[in-house]
C-alpha cells in the first residue's frame, strides 16, 4: 500500500516537473531558442561484465549524459544482467538463487575530457571525439546485497555522425561484499560499446 | 569505506588539478606573448607539425593495467610489447603479459587450495593484428596537439593459467596518441576469450583487461 | 526489489520526459538566427574546444548564421559558407539584423542561474548519531526560480555493513552571492527516511519516519554550467520517543541547463 502511495507521489512529482519544464521553455522564447542545442546524449550500451568470484556476463544498459562544458560532463548509467553459475557453484552448488542472481547497477559519474579530438574515418570529414576519465558513485544489487559502489573508468567516443556517438568504455565497479568471504572489496570490470544520440 | 571515500576525493582533486594545469598553461602563454616586443614582422611562418608515425615503423614498450579473471578477481597486470606498422592502416603486435591472480575467495572459504602458487599466475603470449578505424588529432588544453589513432584489434594468444595451457582469442580496441616523435601513449581495452577446464567445468571465459602502455618509436 | 526497480524506472522515464520536452520546445522554431559581427573578428575553430585549431576568421561587419550551440560554444556559418565553432563570449557580442545586441547567454554565472534546471549527485557520510559511519550518496533535480533561491528534490541511499536505507527530501537552497566563483549556501529540507535493513542486535530507533534538515555549503563554479559543491548538514529525525539527530558531510557535482 505504502509503495503504491510512494509511486503515485513520484509520478505526480514527475508530471509536475514536466509541466514546469514545458512552461519554462515556452515562456523563454528568445533568440537562443532558435538554435539547435547539443547538450545531452542518451544511448544504449552492451558489453561484458566480469563479476568478481563469479562469471562474466553479457550486459545491456542505458546511459544519459549532460555535457556541462567542453571539459566536464555528468552521466547516469543503468545496467542489468543475470549471473550464471560460477565454476565453484557448478561443483559445490549455487550460493543463492532467484532474483538475487540478477545483477543490477546504476551510477552517477562525473567525466573529464582528457583529450578532445577530431578523427577521420576516410576522406576529409572530421568527426569530433574525446578520450575521458570518469569517476562516481552508485548502487549495486547482487546476491541479496545492496552495496554502495564507487565507479572508475576510461573511455573514448567518436561522433560517427553529427548526432550519433560511438563510445568504447572500460569501467570498474568497486564495492564491499560479504557474499563469499568476509567484507572483501570486489572489483567488477566492464568493457562496453555504446551508441548514443546527441541532442 | 573511509579509504574509498578518500580515493573518491582524491579522484575529484586529480580531475580538478588537470583542469587547473591546463588553465595555468593558457595563462602562462598569454603572459609570455604580452611581454615580447615585436621588432620586425615575421615574414615566414614556420608551420608547426605534430609528431607522427612516418619513418618509424617499430614500437617497443611496456604496459600496466588491470585484468579480471573469470571466477577469480581483478588484479594488476603488466608486460612488454612490440608493434610493427605494416602499412599506415595495419599493425602487428606481439605482447607478453603477466598477472598475479592469487588465491580465489572460494579457496579461502572452503580452506582448500585448488591451485599451486605457480598456477595462480596468468601469463599470456599474444600476437594481434590491428586495423585503424579512425585517425586524427587529439588536443590537451590549448597548447598540446597530438596525432592519434583508434584501432580495432584481434588476435590469438597462448595463456598459461590454472594448470592449463590454452589457446585463446583476443578482441579489443586501442587509442594510440603520438606524444613526441619517439613516444606513443596507448590506451588498450581487451577481452581475452579462453576456453578453460577448471573444477571439472569446461567453459569459454571472458577476461577483461585495460592497460596504459608507453612505447618508444624506432 | 521489484518496487525499487519500478521506482527507478519511473525516475528514468521522468528524467527522459523532461529532457525530451526541453528538446521539443526548443525545436519548434526552425528559422535560423542571423547576426552581425561587431568584434574586430571572430575566430572559427574546427571543434567546440580551446584546443581545436583556428582555421578561419570572420571580420567585423560580416553576417553569420548560428547553427548549433553547446555549452560555451556556437557552431556558425559565415556568409561565404565556412562552418566552424566560435566561443560563446565572442558570438554574444554580435548584433541582430534590427541592430539590437543579441541576448545570448555568455560566460558568467550569477543571473544565468535564474530559471535554470539543475541535475547533480553527491557523496558523503553520516558522522554522528545512530547512523555514524554510514556512507551516503544522493542525486537531485532542481529548479531555480530566482538567482538566489533554488528548489530541489533529492533521493539519497545509505549503506553500512548492517544498515541500508534511503531518503527522499524536498530542499530549499538559499544562495545570496551567486556572482562569486566560490559562493556560500544555506539548505533547508524536509523529507522521509526509510531503513530497509536494520542491524540484527540493536535496531535503530527509527524505521520509516520524517525528518527535517538544515545545512551549510559552498559552491565552487568550475564553469558557467558546472559546480562543485561541498557541505555539512544536520538531520533531525522524528522518532516515537526522542528526536534522533545525525550529522552528515557531502561533496558533489551539479550541472545547470
């Protein structure tokens, strides 16, 4: 019951925000609105995640980025995957089952463009690119645990088309876990490719 | 947890520092130009060229990074590498890498050693081919301009780990920055695909590696 | 578990809708903006960054068309068809065909915070009371109706070996000196806190309760759209018996758009 109440509250909150944003943008009809802006990009990513002490899994996720200025950006990521049985579990039995085998992670990152560049596929058309470092915090749910997570990473992106970004990313999700062993810190690394639409 | 908070904080400071350094560079440059009094106009502007891989076609260097081994953990990895540029678009790369994987957590739990010390080391010998998908320039602040290349990499390797010697595949991508006419920086993302028989469970494993390499050009 | 995913889903969709609506409204007017250069010249870079080389300069009196904007940069087309990126500060010093100065955002903070949306996240730790040593991270969406006053909704999650939980809060932020690069702020908030997992031996004195909080902080503006924020806050959680007070520090990033 309470959850429903909370959910309704949340929806109301979102709708209010939506209306506000609509009002705001119609009210602000000035010169700058005639210009197409490129502040955000949203996209999908897929790749491989190595879960420490467990298997590697294919992952899919979504990301949303706000480019705060030419050097910095903030990014939200969400990903999910189901963990298969590790070699240890195959021989000794599963450590946990059901929804606990779903690995869910989200994080908020701040990124710094170490290199900005222009790259060519062929011909003379330069495509904007950058190599960036990211760090941030988030939440990881796995094996019945809900853990405070630090994320570190490196990646690079190229605008293959003006509004289409191709990203190659490496991420490390670091958190404390008690699934196996006592209070150890797990490093789960991820390689992924993302395609994002910039607007 | 406190250590991680500190780690996070220091990351923030490093990021901030990078920003400050580039800003400071820009300011230095401005101050310098204002203090120079021009006596005679320069008739010929010498064109500034960034360093690039032209006459050199061999790179030798080392790399350091992290390797995650399936069913085990994430550890430091390091090694040496040699790159031979076959054409401007292709190169062949030979890499020798090593990572000390250490005891698995489940070995601690069941208090039993599944692997000997030597078998806990992950050694690979790798021959890879790279195809350049993008070439261009990378800029760091206002003053630094480098030629850079993005490659897709695929190859074969021999991996010694967990008492087995296996043939594996490697797939990845490399971002190569030519910082001077004798040094390149390389950001390598790789996945080692290895079929492994461990605890009588035969399966294909994915092992993710990220490394930063510094190569000398010859 | 499922509820949390659903809530998160709603949050993502909500954020998406806000972004999309911004886009739709921004694109309704398709006529392009033409301006006259009043600076001695405008430099065209090959990309939106200081490092990108300058390949062309547009002289005073020429007409330019503005195509795209990014933070701090505008992509413009010269009258002879050259397309490149110019610094926003240069483009802001141009004239409309009517001879009026153009009203484009330039490179400053302060007044431009007015009517701005803000998204951000922060990380920190509770340092006193029953939640001592608990790590927290929060993320927020805010709107600033006045340059000195902001409103925000914040979701926070906190974790310790045995404790985990979350809070939602509505905050009012007073920031009187927004024109300063380093600017102090006062935060007043009201919300609800929920403990998802209690320590087994001695449960906390609260489970699902409301709280109020006050905080002091400092904003450091790294760019016009980007701010580093640090602060301390004092939470008063109303429990059945006595009010429980916990202190917290945090550091985070916010971006304005």
